[in-house]
């Protein structure tokens, strides 16, 4: 994690002061988002709950213990419980028992918001099934971080696809399915598989793709390029294949209705020269410049 622990010296005190009138009931599971790289992205409310909780369930106790120490929170080992993809169902029973006994339990995955791509969904489901309360504490997320830098979400929203299958055939089939998805799609990938994903995505040709590498960390890199240019982009610098990846397959522009182009063109022609009006109408509607130019001449002559 980047940023020094000393820069967070006053964060815990600030967290206590900022807690305000918010209630933190007992017998509730607090789902706490943690930094995805830069330690300064931890929220004041997250720090307050991590200190307040009777127990902390976490994906990796060593990782969470390191975060707690850096933020000035003292938690002994017996107050930490590992809850990861291999033991989540069993560990959830322990957490439910603690909650039923009236304890506050916080859950934190290694980085980002739990129960999205990281573990936590089974735990949350088990707690809800038991009729107990779940309190979300929003914060860092690679999904929303890369979307905010891509600028590709349209009216239809976006799709979170996460990690595609590891096997080549299944991965290629998944990419082909995404070719028909008009909405923006968020993908995640590990460094040892990014080259294989790049080869698969290259089949989507000129569709834009935003690549986020090592988001919020020292060597953060964000680039937007065509899907078929991604393999060459990675090969151009060995450093580009290192680190964790979050990618956005840009959405397909909304197809304009047949009469939209001419309607927009008429509005533009009332204020602009023909060439400028045609260029803007094509960009707005996705229509053919040649067809719009012919329509512009007809409109001017008529």
C-alpha cells in the first residue's frame, strides 16, 4: 500500500470526531470497504467501525492486521477471523453466532468493497438469512474507479463481468458474448493472465477499451485504446503487464432512428455552415457523413 502511516496519524481521532449521530447497533455485520492501493483512501467511518467492532472478519488476517496497525488500531489475533473463499460458508456460522450474542462484527476483504468480486457475499447472505442486520460502509472500489476514468457509461448503465474464465475456449466464448452487449462492461484480470485476455479482446476490433493498471498505487496507469491494439500496447513495455487490472469495454453508441439524422441536421443547419453541421450531426447520431451531406444539400435547395 502506498502513502506513509505517519500521514494517517490523526485519521483515527478524526474518525471518532466525524462519527456524529450515526448509530452503530450491536448484533450487526458491518461491511467495510478498504483501500485498493493508496492507504489514504480509507474512510473515516471505516476506521471508526474497525476500532468499534468487537470482532473483525477478514479475507486475510495478516493483510488486515497490517492495515489496522498503520491506522493506529490495536487488535489482538483472537479478535480477527479469516473469512475467505475456501471457508466462507463455515466461518459465516461463527459470525452469525457472534451477532446473535449481540456483538458488532466488521468484515473487510483485502482491498476494495467486499462481496462484489472479493469474498463476502456468502457471509452477507448467511447473516441476512438469520434475520440479522447488514450495514454497508462504502469506499474504495476498482470497479467504480475505472468507470469514473473511462467516461463510457451511457443511459443503460454498465455490466460487471469481473474475471472471465481461465480456459481459452470458455474465455473466447465469453468475449464473443460481450460483443453484443451495448452497455459498458467492467472486467478484472490478474497480471499472469492479462496477455491471454488481451488476445481474446482483440477479436472485438476497434471497440474502445479503457485499461486501468495498479489503480491508486505508485505506478498507476490508465489508457484508452482499441481492443485490437491491446496486445501490442502490453508488448511495448514489460512493465505494462504487471499489477492488477480493471478494464472497461466501452458501450456501443445508441443507434439513431432513421429520421434522427435529418432532424438533428436541420437544427444545426439553422445556425452552422453545411460542413460543420454535417460533421456534428454524424457525431451525434452515428449516421453516414455522405448521406447527411446529401440530405443537407436537399434541405438547402428546398
